[in-house]
C-alpha cells in the first residue's frame, strides 16, 4: 500500500510504499493516471467530477479505489507537491501547530500543515461516506 507520494524541487518522486521508498523520475500526474487507468478514468476527469460533486474549490482529494484515497497537502501543479494515502494512516496526533501521522507500515511523519491536513481529513470522510452510500444504492 502506498503511504504517500512526494515531489521534490529536483522533480523526483518519492513514493513511500509499505516499508520502503521508491524514487521515480515521473510526474505525479503519471502515477495517478497509472493508478486510475483500471477504472477507465484519469486524474483530470477524477479531479473535475470530485470538484463538481462536492463543490470543492481547491486541494481535491484523489479517490482511486477503496484502499487509495489521496489527501492533497500540496497540489501536483506546485513544486514540492505532496499526497498522503488516507487509508494508510492508522492515527494522527496534533501537537501545537503540527501533526504527527502514524502509518500502517509502522513509521511516522511530522507535518507542519496542521490546518490543511485536518481540512483534508474532513473531505476524505465526506468522500468515503458518499462512496459507501453509492455502493448501497448499487446493491438494490
């Protein structure tokens, strides 16, 4: 399971997956498009429909599937972009102006974007509730 995807100023991607970090020379768009292709969609379409459905103006979480919902800490359009997989988080703790995030792969991360993180968590919960509701309707 991917924990997070980070693009640095040298335009390298650092993908934390399970207990390792993979360094790629690709864009975040490429990675998301690769993850979304099995669902016959792409990043641009997923972002557009999520914005419309939930009336988000910016920092749209990227829903891939039931195990991959990416919190947008810093957009892929910006330098040093950063996405965290909501489903890889087992807990988080708020201390002053930062957040300690604990991942399923037994490591932690300190993040200084406390308000962005909390706002994104709320968006992810909203998206999860929506997808669960839609699943129930499809069973009828």
